[in-house]
C-alpha cells in the first residue's frame, strides 16, 4: 500500500491528526512522523509517490473520503493539495540543519535515522577523538541555544579539563518560555538526533552519565523520548557503562535556569545556586557538568558530520550557524523557521509570518520568552543576532517570537511579567522574590491612576534594582518586558478610562 | 481518564522502595506517588522523608515548591489551561474566564460535581495554535468558549 506520512507531534494531534491517521489506515500504510512546523497547515499529510512526496493540508478526518476519491494516494488534484512539501515557500526559504529530519522520518525508527545520515557525527567524533571533537565544536562558533549564548566549545573544554570522580552531561529540556516549542518538536520528531548529540558531548568531555530534564507540561515529548532512549540502549548506540536517563520536571519555570535545574535533579527545591563555582567545575552532585539546551546538543551531530566550516559559514557577526526561530501568538503563518542568523525581525513577522492572524495591525512582539523585551514595529529592522538584540535592550533567548495585535494593553502585559515573576521566583534572592510582588502592586496603582508619575518612576527604579541585584536571569531579565512596555508604549500606562473599562 | 487509588500505605511503601535507590530520587518518587494516588497525600511525606534520610520539613518544602504536585486528589478530569503570553495574544484570558464561570471553580479547584479540576499552566509548547490546553494529557488547540464547552460536555 502507498505510504502516507501523518504527524504525531502534539500540536498536530491537538488539531486532529490522530483521527486523520485512523481514517487513512484502511487505505494506506500510515507512517507517523514529527511535524514540519507549519502549524496553519496541520494536520498536514504527505503521500509518497514515484516523483517524491506530495503534501495535503490542513486535513480533517472528514476530508479523507474526498481525498481518496480525488486520487490523493497517487498525488491527485484536490483543493487541499499543497504540492511538494519542500517547495512550500515557508519551508523553501529555510536552512534546516538541526531540524532536517523533523516531519520527514518516523521518529522512533533507527533505520530511518541511519538512512538519513544519523550517527555519522558520533562516528566521526570517535574517529577524531575527544580533543578534536571539542576543537570542531569551538571552530563551528556554536553558542548556547537556550538563550545565554555561551560558546559551547569553551564550556565543553572546561569540563574536559576539570578533575572529578565522574562527569555529567545534562540536557536542559525545560523549555518554559512562552512562544517556544523547538525542543518539544525535536524530541517528538527526531529524538535520536538529541541522543546522538548527548552521546557526542559525553564522549568529548569524558562523562559517563547523561540526564535529560524535560518539563512535565510535555507528556508527548516525554513518552517519545523515553521510547527512543530504550531503542538506542538496546541497539548499543551508547557504549556499555554510559547511560542517558530522562527526568521529568514539576512545573517550576525557574528550573530552566541551569543551577536551579541541577538542584531539582538532585532532588531538592529548584533554588538557584550562586556562581561561582560554575557547573562546569562543580555541577551535578558536585561534579564537573556540561549543561546544554536541547537545540545546542542536537546541532552538534550536524557540525561533526558536515564539518565545522560549513556551519560556521552561516550566520552573522558572532552568531554563527542557524537558529530555529519560533513564530507564535497572533501570527498568520505560525511555526518553526530555521535559518542562519541575520534575518530581520520585520522579515520574520511580516514577510515570513504573514502579519497577524486577526488581520489587525501588529502592535508589539515579545522576543525571547517572558523575560524578553516587547519591540514595536519601529524596531523591526533589528537583525536576529545575539548582539544586535542585546544592543537594543532585548534578547533572542530561545528564539520565540510572540506577536500581539493592536488590541493588546501593554500595561497589562507589564503587570503580567511581574505577576509571573512573583509566582515563579525561587525565593533565594530578595530583588526577585520581593521586587516582583512590589512591582505588581506598583503597576496596579498605575492602572488605578494613583500617583501615576511617582509610581512610574518607582517602577523604573525597582526594575533597575532587580536587573542588577538578582541572582539569575529570572529576576534579572523580567525588567526587560516591563521597561520596554513603559518606553515604547507609554500611552498605555496613562489611560484615564481604564477603570471604567475593567 | 486516569484512575487513582485511594490512599494505601502498603502501596505507597512499594512505590517509594522502587524509586529510592536512584540518585536524586525525590522528584521521581513524588511523580510516582502522584501517579498512583492523584496527589501527594500528607501521610506520604514522613514515609518519603524516612526513605531518603530527609526531614519531613524538607520533603514538605520540595512538594510545595513545585506547581505540579497536588496535596488533595483531583476531580475525574484535569483541565490545564495555558496562561502564557502566546496564548494571551489570541484570547486565552477570555477562555480562562469562561472556564471558571462554567465550572464555578477558581484555579486549582474542582467543579462541584467532581468532574473537572481547573489548573493554570505556563506554556504547553502549543504556542502556534493557541489558546491551548491539556485535558488529561490530551492536547487542545485554538480554544474558544464554545469549543471548550464541547470538550467539557464530553468530560463527565
């Protein structure tokens, strides 16, 4: 029977992919894949034909009989026919390295993985040895994709050089930023790629145990990754004496911060540790530890397999290679867009993303999750690059872009930032723990029209204290959305009719 | 929908014994206890403390730190509504208000008929198709008050 590929990504399932797969099963060999990341087209199915795959979407289970009649199993014409998936402009414009297999292969088939170049990076690493592996990662210019942007090769070298009874590699899959789903998609769509990346990191630094700390809000990613780990173990991809284990978080946003994550892995409250000592010197259970984000680790096999020069050639400035950017919120073409650094924010939102879903004007975009600044369209010429965003008091973070139309109330968003911080603060340092509560109260006073000028000044001063006095990025970066809302949308903090509108 | 057992000390002892020898055992044990009983019952805390050589206060501190752990059993279904920015941008606040009105329950509360416990979450990674939710680990997308009604109608 003809093979038809139907996504099993959680987002595709939310849009009815399981019912579509069930309706197709009597008529075709259904292969479940990850998602290509074009969510306005999900569930998107792909039919295998002699001339390549033909995509149809978005498909509801009720469309299946009509598709069969139209000859969709041989690529026949139908109003939902999209043609070759790689020719869809949103995909055609991308440079997919980290996500090359996502949406293409059966995520739990090791044969598919091998057939599409999988495990070449690990084989190469074993050929050239640990030192040359670290050298390749250094040369590629790869920086931490979780958001901090620290050079991965330097981190690895520090751990390799550190002395410890045993060493660990910890993969941070606590993807808590709103507007981000790259880690989830990769773990659901190409989990062996992450396993290979972790195995390379463990080999390079001399670690014997790897942990993947996945957030509990991702039940599908947890299940798929656990299944892939079992297969990898049975197939002997991990050398005897080396193991990777998945641990599940418990709904604490702050555990995405690396030291808090380590505390949580050790079985304690996820409270931030003061640095130094760096985790690279004294990390998990006091031993030298690499902590890297999912996307960082899943990029390493590509660098090893294709060579660091090819990766280094992409990007701009000190941001080398590709970044999986996630277009989310009120945006027409929402999804995952992997491209070399340097695309402007305006291109991403208007050109690639197609503007708002509601059809109203874009008013603000938040880049980099709940700790990221709100940018107005006036800043749309900002290039997607660690330094370019930092220069404008923003951050690219994990690469999430959340679009808001002109109905957004930016004072409310500023209040939400403080409220979120007060709910998620680990409580270790005072600026974050107390500051976020006082910040929320101060925004409430401004919203109620009480001493607005004095309270705006107080809020700004409080943001300054939090920014420079907090122990980690939660309290230290939450001023970004607050201050950017105040700076770029001051009119929202002075609306006289606000109380009446409530 | 998940079926939870009533509190049973022998069962809890088995669950704890199965997990206590791994490094950093606290969270895996708490997850296993909650999977069995629907929550982390107060009676489990001294047992976990003894097994891990921690004080009861430490275990209490860990349980209450993490939003995921409940102290009382949930309703027959758990509805986790996303409250984060990407879902806010497409109307999550209105969906949340509707859910509270319909269930007559605030966050972390259960509807009077015991059918649905309402919980807030900050991001489900479904930010491209919000407002998003999970009902008993089943993902929901593009929620509107009407669509939520249909989901809740079938959850009894």
